[in-house]
C-alpha cells in the first residue's frame, strides 16, 4: 500500500448514550491517512495503480466533477506511485478552479475539461476507444472507482484491520464500491450497513452484483436510505449543527457530503434501539474533509 496505516487508528468513542443502550461505537479513522485525500479512495485505487505500475507506469485516465474526492485521490496516488494521470473534468473550464481541482494540479494531474454532453459518454465503448487513441496505452478508471477492481481494493480495509470483533460495520455510500468491498471482506454474522448520501439510489442491489464479480456471495447489506438530507451534497442547518456537536463531544471532524450523514444515521439508529444491546459497531470515517472547503466561512467550529 502507498500509505502508512498506523496513521489511521480505530478509536472507540465514549458517550452516556452508548452506556445506556449497551452498545459500543468505534471509528476507523481513515480520514487521518491524509489531510486532503479520502482514505477509502486510496484503497479503491490500489489495483489500478499496481496494474499501471506493472504495465511500465502506463498513464491512468479517470473522470470527475469539480469537487470530486476521487480525482484528488487519483492525482495524489499517481504522484506517489510515479504514474502519469489525466482527469477528464465535467463542464467547461471555469475562471476560478475549485480547491479540489487546484489540489489535483498541485499533485501533477493533467486536467481535460469536456462539455457535459461529452462527459455523459464516459461509459460508451466508442468514447473510451477514442481516449485510448488520445492517451495511448492508458488504464481507464470509471468515475468514482466504480469497478470490481475498486471493490477488491476496498476489501483490503477488512483484511488489514482486525475487524472480527465488530457486529455491525457501517459506511457512507456513493457508488457503493466501498460497501461492496466490506461485503467481500466480512465474516459470517457481521452486518454490513450502507447509508446512501444520494437521494433515490435505488439500484444498490444491481451495483453490488456487478462490483462483486467473481466474489459470488449471498450476503446482503442493510441499506438505510433515510439520511441523505435532500440529496448529494445537500445540507441543512441541523446537519451542520450535528457536525459541530460531534467535534465538541468526540473531537471528531466530519465532512458534510458523506461522513456527517453516515454518523447522523448511526447515532439516530442507536437512539432508536436499532442496534440491540451488546452490539459492537464500527463506522468507517472515509475522510472527504477537503469538501468542507466549499462551505461558507464560519459554518463549522473547526476546519
Ligand atoms: C467517495 C466517498 C465515499 C463513497 O464511496 P463509494 O465507494 O463511492 O460508495 C464515502 N466517503 C467519502 C469521504 C468519499 O470521498
């Protein structure tokens, strides 16, 4: 792996509520792997990077919008691995680049802005062929790392950490690739819980079938889809208040796009007796804190 996992500990949180409900809540602090790069993204990229390296450092090409955590992670990981990379960016180039894209450039990623109409063809065979013509023998990573190799990479989270003692393992869901990785790596009797951050993500079952590939499994995740707060990157005053509260109570910084919604859902579940006494819950803090850069100054008591 390209990073030092000893920087990402499992921490048990303390609170009256947990004592009262007789549950424990621990957090896998993948956010502390790197200040800008989301921890789960590095895992998802693992096998694409090793493929690029063994092909003689062939370039990686991937896709994202102006705030994509996946793009920054790819830019960073490629720099560490000495692999050239290009990001195909949705929409015309703006005058002022987002913080995210500025980070991508600082890590050495080439940015190629394309119209929304072109971007929408990012899964078409003919478009992908034209990219291979343009960039030579490159490896193309789908948007968000949504690919069986991404899921296998994410499953290393379960392999590299001692997660055997947890009864419930929870993650935020965007493309569901990380969730699929947890399913690949989980044991008998462990419940994997996904909390979607998008509204109306109805095809998680099909996504998981595609992502699991040859890891045929009968295990299904539990999806709690009532915590999206109106949709992707949408937020409420209540959510920001919850984030400030988590910082004060637990010294836990959260991002408003993914991990705040995940934590809100878990705390709500604990309060409403969704987790039986004796439950040992592990929650993935996948990172994403750079996304808070887009919030108005003063929204949070940290950052
Ligand atoms: C991308 C991302 C996720 C979602 O991961 P998927 O594998 O796409 O479901 C969760 N948390 C953070 C911080 C992310 O950047």
